[in-house]
C-alpha cells in the first residue's frame, strides 16, 4: 500500500528477476499513487529499465506480482496487455522516432494504430500535442531536421497522443546540454500538473531528479535501498545514495586508475 493509505495506481510486490546467473531485481516492493512523480535512481545495470519493463508487461517477474489500477497484470495475456499499455506513454532514451515519417505522422501513429479517429481528428490532436510541448510548427518536418532536444519533445508529444494515465521516462535528458535538459524537466512537471499524469522517471541526472520528483527511490544490487521525498534524499545517510548525489567514486573504485596510490578506506 502507498504511504498515505490510498490504493496504489501501480504496485510491484516482491519482484524477483534474474537473467541466467545475474540477479537484476531481488524482492522489490514499490507502490505508486496517481499523480506522483517518482524518480528511480541507480547505477547502470541496477535494474531501473527492467523495473519499467515489468510495469508495462514487457517482462514478467520470476517471483512476485505486478498490479495496475486494481488489476494484476503479470498474469495477463499479450492480448489483455494491449488495452493496459494504451494507458501508458513511453519516452525512450533516444526518442525512437520513425525517421521516414514527418513529426506529425510520428505523433499520429499511435492514434492510427489504436483508435478509430478520422484523419482530421488525428491532425487536431497532433496540433494540440505539439503546442503542448512548445513546437507548434514542426509537424511537416522530419526528425533529422530537428535538434536532439526538439526530437525528444516530439517523442514526448507522441507519448501523450493517447492521453495516458502514466508516462514512463527512460533517461529523458541523456545526450542533452543543461539548458535543453531543463526544457525537458519543465515539460515533465508541466504534463504532471496540466494532464494530472503519473510520472515514472529513470535518470542518472541529479539536477533533473530533484526538479521533477515528488518522490525518489533508489535501486542498488537489485534491492530498493531508499524511498522518500527529495528533501529527505538530500540529507539521507544512505551511503550509496550520498555518493550518487555527490557523483563521487570511492577510493576502492579509483584504485585501478592509480595502482601505486595508497587506498584510504572510508
């Protein structure tokens, strides 16, 4: 159950997942309320993206349960999951736009696939979503004609084309300079406030994390080692979280770079 006693929109219960000998998730429990903006921190390979894939049913847990909107989803068929996935928008790390389509066609594609909307109705929604991400004039352009930040924003317009309840962001600021990153962060906050969506953001970017989060969790060696507000995260005594926020390697982690240097254990 969530902290305030409400029924969670999304709940992962005792999730275990391994690939061969590698344990990726080791008993993860997390409940996410409607309207929250949850940031998931963790080193590369700590299971963050695997956790997102469990939420949308792209992966099934070895042990544990996944719930969405009071329905258990990890036992559903692919056909049943199609309806569930329509409630999710996904912003992929590199945007994943179709190069052969214009921006307008990219945004219209989910509606073409999953709705009975007419071409004029789709065009109206495309115009509305592009305005929402601050790019009203790029519809006729191809992704190759846009900057990296603009491509991310068009991909976000596509992610909200079906008016999802939940938006999943996988490293949304990767490859962007600090100013373009801030535009994406502002958009994440704007969409949460204006569309009342639930946001789940996987990131290494601490500036982004503190700007968009209403709650932060951290994965380490397959386990959830922190769960709290951004304010609590800033002052947390959890060693791995403190180092992650500070961006600081231990002497042991640096030892291979300086083999002759004396290692001082903290």
